[in-house]
């Protein structure tokens, strides 16, 4: 009896070890095919990309962005769409990808994977596009392929909460300017080489900066020479246009100085969603009086 129990325990341990090894091997293979699907798509390599997908009429791709949803059902339609897309970037484009929070479940010849992805495609102007990704895979003849591909953008949509978050950035940036707080003011800008500021003057001329480098040099010099501005500020008449990772905002600003002088301006801002937060990329100020 003792010998029989020993053999039973050994069998159980070998079975569990074998299952764990298979699971780990499957997870590695699943991650590899998921990563390769994205890599081959942006390399515009139709043959290698096709090898990562399940060539079935039940194949499904679902994309959910901040402002749109698209669904492609069936391999032939999927293949036609991708073939057409590759014509727009023949030869491929360079990408930077980071994937986190992997969760993979394997049951026989079917697997389910979820993860978060950050994608940068400089040629397309995409920077740190944040998406929640889902993949359903099938294993045929020992090879995993993707049957269902779904992604949902984590970029903010045009909601009240997002509008309030943008208002907060704009108020803090203006207050940092008033306070001469260079660190705070700098942290709220995108630092894009093409960042722009422009304003009009009462004599019908205008002033401005056409690069972050020029703005930063001016700000460091200006903030170091002056004290705080003590004008009281108020804001109203906000209008928002938010699309994907960019927002355009118009609003009125009223500044009241200590001697009671009132200055009214029409303010325009362009913001970009960068590293998980809104940053200012363009400022336009029009004096009303």
C-alpha cells in the first residue's frame, strides 16, 4: 500500500509539472504571436501578418476609439481591409510598443489574453496611444493564431469630467504664470518643438513664439526678473472640441488689477494627451479692450 501511494503521488506531481510547463510554454507562444501580429502589421508584411490570424469567416476585429467604433467580420473582408491599408505605408513604419498587465487564460486549444498597450508611431503622429487589448486565440496543429482582436482606446472622450480636467490644467498654467512659478508652468506644457504662443496688441500688431525652446528661454528670463502678478482672474463661456488625443478650447478670461482696471481676453488653447495627462501645445490670446 505504501509503495502504491508513492507511485500515485509521483504520477500526480509529474502531471501537475507537465501541465505547468505546457501552460508556461503556451503563454510564451501566445505573447509571441500577439506581439508579432502588431509588428508585422506596421511592417506592412501581409504574408507574415496573415500567418498570425485565423483564416476563418468567423474571425472578428473590433476597434473602439474615443469618437468611433469599427467592426470587421470575416477573413476575406479583414484581408481586403488590411491589404488596402498597407498601400498607405508600403515598406512599413517604425513603432515603439509597451505592453503591461498581461492576463492569459488557456483552456485546451482556446486562449484568452488581455493586456494594456502603449503605442507610438512617429510617422503617423501617434504618441503614447493607450489601449486596452483583448485577444481570443485558437491552437491548430500546435500553432496559435488570433481569431478575435479587440482594442478600446483609453484616451479621454468629450465628457464633463474630461472638460473639468482640461479646465484645471488651463487655470493652473495661468496661475503658475501669474505666480512666476517656472517649474509648475513648465510641467503643464507639451515641450513640443512646434509649440506656439501668439497674441495681439492694441496697436494691431502681434507677438509670439514659434517653438518650445524660444518660449522656455523667455519664461526663465521673465519669471526671474519679476514678482507675482496679483490680478484676480475669472473665466467663462468655455467651448470644447475633443478628438482622440487632442483638445481645442475657447473661453473668455477677465483680469481685474488691484487698481480696478479690467482686461478681457478671448483665449484659445490646443492641448494634447501626453503620458496620461493633458498638456498645452498652443496658446492664442486676443485682447478685447
